[in-house]
């Protein structure tokens, strides 16, 4: 039997080189031009023919074993976060891979290399799709909203964007291994709605005639306090998280701010919980606008679906750890995490699993995050993933076929899911003032 670990080992230096290069060249979502090009060239050097994403970053390639079976999707994420206080953040953009996506990409290079080694495909059936996907971190909502307005993208996240474009058509099941401080997995993680809020007041001289203005910044701060005042009404089981930021609070200090802009998520464990909490959050924001006499524009946009890791695929992860990395500690957390990922979008239409590889230290998304063990983060991750491939796709892809057959999707098709996500879009001013009353739309 072909030794998959040995196949991965042959690409150790390529993985370490990729990890260092991408760490030093961090780019946020839909801006990963250098990162995507680097990955593209690494794949082409291995002999792969790629399908490049049209007009945006990212690509995929399909490996056909020549034997019938399901299609397995394996991904790595191209984008960084923004953390200007990190000592190695890009001095101009504040971007840094304080999330470990660069190590995911490095591991994918190793997997791509291992799959070209003689004999590796001989025991496998079906197809394997390798994908470098952009924009997992849901940030820079204003920038991405402009991309949507220009018709360059439809969704904030790279995975729902690729899904909607048909780049995952034909895929039956998927996994992606995220970088963390240990090898582990958990039950799942919450989904979210993304929000842009704009309080619309009236400018006037802040010293000479403030009574002639309507202070949008004050309305915004009242809105933040109103949202804070309803936090205790969220049910623990729904795992609601709301964390708005102010992105614009006024043009100059001696003028009453006419506009104040916020961005936020409303996260939750289910679509139902997210929608119910979002309604109350909107009520709080709108009530603040009424109290100051401003208007408010709220744009609600689909973020990410809640992620539920497939139980059968979680078993595969555990077996892969025992087979590829015997003796390496591995843990499972049965609780749902309160972070969000666009892997949740994929789990609505296919069985997926999103485990973690070790090798990182520090606070995720924080100023002290580093890869301190590239062996685990890159090589160990690639070995675990290749063993998952072997378990799923060997013996006529028996295990993958069983998982696909047993899966009961939340939505009957990709099209049904996309239609649902599109229905979450809502925008416009929420108050109509008349002489004696105000009409409110939640």
C-alpha cells in the first residue's frame, strides 16, 4: 500500500516556503492577488490545470482517479484579517495572518504535491477537487458591498460565492482543516447576518447653532446602548452575538455630524434564532434614531450559515489522526462555537467537516498570534488530510458513498439554499417622518 505520509514528506520544503511567503504577504478577502498568484504558480508547477475564478481571486482543480465514485472537495482559505497592533502586520493595510489561513494554504500545497506521487491515486475512487478559496473572514463590509454593487461578487464570503457560481457543482462532500493551537474538532459554529447601519441627521455649527442640527453620532451611540440593553433577552441556547463598530462618526469636530455609520453581525446557532435576534436589534437601532429625530438606513445582508459538522465525517477525522499522526493529542468539543465560517453555507447542501490542526500560539485574531510549530500546522495538517482522503475514497470510495447516502441536507438543492440566502437581503430607510407621526419599518 502506498505510504501517504511519505508522499506528503516529499513536499515539506514547499510547504514551509509557502507558509513563510504568505505570512509575509497578508491580504484581506477578495484582495488576495499575490497570495492567489503564488498558490496558482505552485499548483501549475506540479502540473495541474486550473479553473481560475472569474474577476476575483481563487481557483480550483479536479483530479479524476478514473474510477467511479463521489467527488470530495478540499479547501484552503487565502485571506488574512486586519490587526494593526500585530508586530508583523502590513504597515499600510494592517493585514496579518492572525488566523492561520496561510498555513492552510501551505498544507494544501503539500496535499496537491502528494496526490501527484506515483501510486497515490491507485487505491482511490471518484474525484478530488482542490480549491484555494478567497474571503472567509467577513470584514470590510463597505468594500465588499461596493463589489456587490458593481456586480463583481454576489456574496461576502468566498465559499457561498464559489457555490453560487457553480465552482462546486458536482461536489458531494467537503472538508477543510483550520489552523489552531491543537488538533481538535467541535460540534459546529454559529452563522450570522451582516449589517450596515447609517444614521442620517442634519449638520449645523456645533458651537453656534447646535439646536439646528440632528446629531447622527449621538443617535448611533444611543443605538449601541439600546442594543446593549437587550442582550439579556437573548436565549442562551441561540448563542446570539452582536458586536457593532462605528466606521464613521462625523466629518469635522465643529459640525454636528450629519451621518454616522456602523457595521455589525448578528450571530446565532440557527437561522430562526438569528432572524428573531436581528429583528430586536433593528428595533433597538431604530428606537435610538426616533429618540434623536434622525433617520436610519439598515442594510441586512446574508452572512454565513450555521455550521454543523457531519457526525460521520467527524469519525473520519478521529480515525485519520490515529492513522497519520499516532500519539498526537486530539480532542472533540461537543459544544457549538460562537465564531462563524462560510463552511456553514456548504453544510446546508452537503456533508462537511471543519476540524483543526495544531501549530499556532497566541490569541486568534489577536496581536500575539503566530505559528510556532510549522511541522504541525503544515506537514501534520497535510498528513491528516491525506489520511482522510484515503479513508473516504479507498475501497471504491465506500466510506464517502455511505456518508453521502446518509446525509439529510437542510436544503434540497444549491438553488433552494441560494434563494433562501437572497431572501435575507433587506435595505432602506426605516423611518418615514410626517408632520405629526413617524412610520417605522423593522
